[in-house]
C-alpha cells in the first residue's frame, strides 16, 4: 500500500497493524496535513452488510467533536478498500504496563477521559473498547481517545488463547478487550454507558498502581477473576479519595457504579480540589506516632493542599462573550421546540451584564450544520459556544447541552436533562443559570434568581408561546396570523406571562412593517400590550425596546423614544433591536456620530446578519460617511449578492461622491437585481450617448413613473416619490408629496433632516416648517 493514494490521501508509511486493519501515516493532499488512515481487513471489505454497517456507524462517530477525542475526518471506499481517515496525533499511549503515575496526573487524565466519554454518551455513542492503547497522551499533557464508537463494528477473528488483551468483537454482542471488559458484558448482556465507566476504572487503577486490577492469565482465568474476584488492593500510597472513585467504577453490579461519565468527572474534580485528594489514608500508618510527627504531617498537608490548589483550580477569568447555536433534533411539528429553546436561552442570557451574546439572526446561520466551536468562535468573535440537542421519548424530552471554550475547544460544562415535556420552561431556566456560572461571571443573588426563574409556571402557556414565536419568525401573512392565535392562547392560559404579551406586540409591529396594517391602527394595540407586560415586569428590557419604536414611529416623540431605548439597553444590553432602534432615533435627531456608535454595537452582536450590515451602511450614508457606507454595503452583498437594498446603497453612495462611471454601473446592477434588465440597458446606452446627467435624469423619470403607478395602489410611500421629484429639481411637487407622507404618518419622515435627496430643499421655509411639525430638532 505504501505510495498508493486512496481518495485524496497519499500513504506514506505503516504505523501499525492489528485486528482492526492496518494503520498508515498518510498525507491529505487536499488540506496539506498528516492523517492516520486505517485500511480495514479484506474480510470486512468483502462483507457487504458489515461494510455498510461500518460506514454508517463510523459516520455517526465522526460527528463527535471534542478536544479529548481523536477526530474522524472521513469514511471512504475506493477500489474495494474501506478506510477511515482520522486525526494524526503525536505522543504516546497510556498502555500498561508502566510505572505508577503521580495522583495529580491520574486525576488530570482521568478527568479528561471522563469528559470525552460524557461528550460521546450524550450523543448516544459508547466506546466499548476503552483501554490504554486507545488513549494517546500528547506532549501538551492532553489525552486523545481513539477509535470512539468503532470497536464494536469491526470483527477481527477469534481471541487467541494466549493473548488476553486482544480486541475482539462478537457478531451481535460482546465487544472490547478482555482485560477491560465489564462483568455484565462477559455474562452476555449488552454494553451501555456503565460499560465504559468500568473500563475507565481499570485505566485509573493501572495509572495509580502500575498494573491491572485483575491478574493476567489465560482468557478463562481472567474472565473468571473479573466475574468473581475483588480487584487487587491498591498501593497504600494511593490517595483515599482517588481510591474511592476507582473502587466505585469497578463495582460488579452496573447499578452500583457511577451511572454517567459526568459523575466520574465531578467526583475526580472533587478529589482534586480537596485535601483528601492527594492524602493517603492515615489511620493505619500514624496511630501511636509521636506528637511532633503529627505536627509535621499537618504542615505537610497545608503545603500539599496549597500546591493542589495552585496546580488544579482553573483560572477564574470570566468569559465575556457567547454564541448559543440553534439546537439540533427538531423537524416538522417539533421544530418549534428546538428553535424556541434556542431563542429563549438567547433572550434570557442576554440579560446578563458585561457579556456579549450573539443575536438570533447570526447564530441561525449555523442551523442544521455540523459546527466546529473553534471556527464559530473566530467567525463570531466569542469566547464560548453553546450547542444543544433535543430528542423525544414518548411524553418526555431529553435536552443535551455542551458549553465549549472557543479558543481551544475545551469542554467547560455539559449536561443532559430528561424531563416531562411540560418541564421545558424549567430546563431553559436551569441551563441559563448554568451558563452564567460556567462563564465565571460571578452573578449576584438577584441575577441568579432572575436567570433561574421560569418565564411561566404554566407549561401549556409556554408551549403555546414557543409555537407562536416560531410562526411569527416565518414572517409570511399566514404564519403571522397562526402565530398570533397561539400567543393569544398562551396569554389566556397565563395572564401574567410577559413573553406572551411581547409575542403579540411583535405581531402588530410586523404587520406595520410589511404594510398589511396601518400604523395608526397597529401602534395603539401594540402599545397596550407592552404597557400590560411592563406593569407585570417593569424590568422587561424588550418591552422598553417595543415602546421605543412605538414612540418613535407612532408618535414621532424622539426624546421619549430615546429614553425607552436607553432603558432597554441598560436592562438587556445584548438586545440587538434596542441598539438598532436607538441608532435610528439618534440619526433622526441629527446626532450622526452617536448613531454610528449605536449601530456598531448592534453590528457586533449580529456579525453574520445581512440586515445588520445593511443597517450600518445606511447609518454611515446618512452621516455622509460614504466610503464606510460602501464598505458595509459590500459586506452585505458578500453574504447575499442578490439583494437590491445594499446595491442601491452603493449606487447612491457613489453618486454622493461624484464617481460617475461607478454610479452608473452600480445603478445598473441595482436595477437588474430589482427585475428590470431592460431599464438597466437603457441607462447604460443613455450614459454612453448623452453623458452622466442625462442618464441619471432618465433613470429618475422612469423610476418616478413606476412609483407613481405603484403609489396609486398604496404600495409605495409618498416619501419615495417626494425624493425623486427633489432629485429632478421639482421642489413644489417634492413638498406636496412630503405633505402626503406627513399625513400618512410615514416612518420615513424621520430621515427628513439627514436624507441627501432633499439637500436642495433645506433653505425653503415650507421644508423648515415641515421639519418642525415632525418634531425633528
């Protein structure tokens, strides 16, 4: 095989061989990196059923992504060979025999292996062949567990009589290496999480004692010993706390062991942090000794505890930014739950002070994708990434979450919650509280209570709310109406449920935004709902944001709108819409630099959002900072090149800078994207034939004719038509249409002071008086 290429992997040298095939060092020619290529034995390749099962289950194992697990890159077939490409790790294995390790190392490596197991078990994958040769130790002191989820799928012949440590796999049942196999597996029962915990106990024993807990012999002798005998006593120097953990891992009855790998990790961490962790049992060795020896021992203990705290306790530096990615597992009728949990967590954690929480728009970019937290952390500029998965079991729901440090993919915390479906609101609150703790934010009692308080005690109201928001976020007229009905039912079930009021208020604001409901009808209804919500919870930040928009667009009351936006930002500093609304308010008041700063805050919380980049682009445009506006519009187009809004922004920015050729080309792209390629062509011809001014005039005249027809159907704001008349130099018509926009209470009137389209009207007394009537300073 040396020198051959399988897929895009060029085989360099043989690393080893065994029952699971031959392992080669190979070069990934596509990504220019070293990998380990495991080529499976011919009998696997020729067995179609075994091969299909292997490929399917290895693909499942490849979904594991954890710093203590060797990554599987690919499972492939070529020319009859079945191969697995995986991460190449430099280091040594933890294989026995070896000298006893210090308790610090045993605990450190044990915690890491337990974390790896915990990560896999929550995803329904067990190892079944955990042993020293399947755990690498890197030069940085980090373990890497190999062959996760693969051992049980590979059949490699019978166990040799004189080789009790060989891997073997029965066709349907037993899997593993005899010295590490749990009693229940040897008795013919299926393996589960506790089987891996037994194997971890064997490894902890090996690292502590330098030998295995049951003496080697023939396979029959070893099997008999595992089934009937107690482990050999640990050395007297073994710390008592560590010995207790090992003994419990090696209980014969699975129900008497730790039930989850996370419990083993927690127990080891508890030993690690306490003085008992590194202290041998003293009862037998110190009775009757001289009093001075006791004093010396006490001093030694103090030093030992201090050393353990120095080496083991993590640095409590807070992590100040997080992305909560869309939970996986939802489809069809239950997608409302996965999306709802994600949204609720984002909203809840957004209340935390001094921590950046990425907005819904940006994190949903990753929905349905396999993600690398390190890459996500770089793309969103966050310190931690939370992932989650939801599964249903009858009337119960299982929610698994994992919090990862983005800089190095270190596991910070993880847990699986299995509750009745009615307890979803309580699960969300518990997760929120755990996030605050494991980001090391040192929360006050009030902050912890707020995070830990479910939004409602009525489980049915919470379910209805989640469904309502799911439909409202779809934004279609039919979905909006369905969402409203669900939220009405949620409010009826629990009249104190603040989020139900917010859901309904959001419905009316969306109806205004899509033009399906007049602002004068919708805003009073939205305001009544928000007022009710704030009477229940005056510190409900999103409610103050809604009030800010209502005062700004509904009443043109900019000072009160500013006060509401600032209150919202103070209460919920990560609420993107609060920052964006505040920016629009500041922009309308002519406070350009403050508006840009506010929109930049929103952009930082929403880095993958086209809407966010486009919004900041227009804020720069109205601040007359055209080069920066062009940059943001180009960022929007990089995310979605077919959006007319950013293309229009670039075109108008070029126009204000006097860049004639670039302006024509940008307008042609904008017009083509808007669906009028013929007009774009005519504009180019006019530019070539008559020059820039005539080409722009023809464009504005054609656009005006189209918009006048659209305005007759109520589809175009009078403000747009006023702008076109102003650009064409017809001041009287421009002012007349601005009066129509004023009468219609158009939200676009708030840009009257800053829109460059009206620069030629600024000195007209009628325009000045109109600005005053709108309430612009």
